């Protein structure tokens, strides 16, 4: 996927290598466009030529949303259906829920014994999360230990390739260090994961910062037409372009960044006419909203169909749990034996 087009979702990945792929998704609420281009399209693409394990990271949600557990069942169901509607095929991949694998908690405890606190404290996303969610009381052991829990998610299923963006490389490096330390202490038991660097586009939200639910700046993939149009209208643009006729700078405009994902038919035209001033921001936003609505229409239709199957998500997760458990059992037997535990 080297040439982003509306059909393939636009995510761009480095050349793939061999190995079992592992990636997870926190069920914190509706999927937005940033998730779509950052993760979902990559998941759909990777399942075609890799053995893939995808999991719903419900324990990870607790690191920041421990006071909202009542939202979990709905969020998990919704996320599973979103992934299916987007094209994730549970026949090709192992799609499971993290909390269905209780051994994840056991291995987290065991790896916690050999993970220096300093390794966790230096992972940049810990401080970023604290800063971005300053209004929430989340400076807890669970959040600090988040990268260790990720390490366990990967190693417990012998994950070899982990799709990551540039900003997550530090997490994976920590995982590799923990695995190396374990293997030095107890023997070659755990598989050291490698990064599958995905050059997913940075998707800006309505305020120009990275699109994120916690920043309340998203366009959700299941938003209806009215919501999409309202949200697109709320986006900031080039502050120097006040009215039609003023020359604009598409390179600093979040609306143009979204055009790059959705508007290949008018991309050059938009850039030229923004720069010349001939295009006004109101019309430019209308053009973008039209394309986002059209792009997600088939997804929304499929998603509505799946929503009418009340047990589908739980059935898929049950099948996924049955598929993942033999792999997990094998890892845990080797770990317990290597550590002389019962
Ligand atoms: S015309 Fe479009 S790309 Fe240019 S500044 Fe306005 S919204 Fe942004």
C-alpha cells in the first residue's frame, strides 16, 4: 500500500517481513478517522499475507478509564462490529478479548519482577497521557505499567511483528529489553518482537492537534451525514486566510490534511485554488465533507447490518478465545518451567 487512495484507506506501511503479527485496540469509544487510517486499514491489509492476532484491549482501557467500566460491554461489542464492518475477517485472524486470557495478568506479574521502574518511567507516552488527561486522576501503577502489559500481550502469543507508528517505537524497545532480560535470566523462552513500522498519516482533529477522543476533536467513522458536515465546518483552517480571495497555505491547514486522505480527485485543484485564493474555506470544507460522507457510506451500511445480529460479537470473541488459548498455554508452560514455578 504505497499509494494512498480512498479505496485502500491511505495507510502506508514499510515493506513487510515474515512473522506473526500482533496488534490490539482499546475499546474506549467510537472509532474515529485517526484510528481508521492509523490502525484499521493496516489490520485489514496485514491479514491478507500474515498470521495475525488482533485483540480488544479491555484491560488497557482501565489504565485511563478505570471509573467507566460500565461502558466496557457496549464499547467492546461496538469495536468488534466496527472491525468486522471495516473488513477484518475473523476466519483469517484470531480476534479475541484481552480479559479472556487471564494468563496475561500472571505473566504481567512475573515480568514485573524483572522490569526496572526507570525503564517504564522513561517511556514518553506515560508523561504525555498524564498531560493530555490532566483532569483525570490517572497517575497510577496501571498506567505506568501499560508498556509492560503491552509486552505481555505480544510475548504471550509469540508475536513477532508489531505494527507501530514512530511515536510507539519506545514502547516496543522496552518490550524487546524486557524479553532479552528474561531470556538472559531464565533461558531462551520468549520471542523478541520486531517493529513493523507503519508510516500512517498524521490525522489532525478539528483543533489542528492529533485527532484524539480525549481531545474531543474527532470525526467518528460512524457519524451520520449531518454530524460529519457539522464537525468538518468546526475545523480550524489557515488563520491568515480570512475570506475568499486571501491566499491560503494548505500545508498548515488540517482541512487540507484530510483532503489528502479523501479527495484524490480534487487534491491538486484544491491546493492550487487555496494558494491563489480562488477557493474559499467554506466551499473547501463542503467538498471535503461530501467525500467523507461518500467514503464511509458502504462501511456504515455494513455496520448497520451487523448491528442487527445481537450475538455476533460475543460469538466471534468466543471463537477467538478458543483459538488463542493453546498458544498462550504453550508460552505459559515454558515460562513457569523456566522460572521453576508451579
Ligand atoms: S481553502 Fe481549504 S485548504 Fe485552504 S485554508 Fe481554506 S480550508 Fe484550508
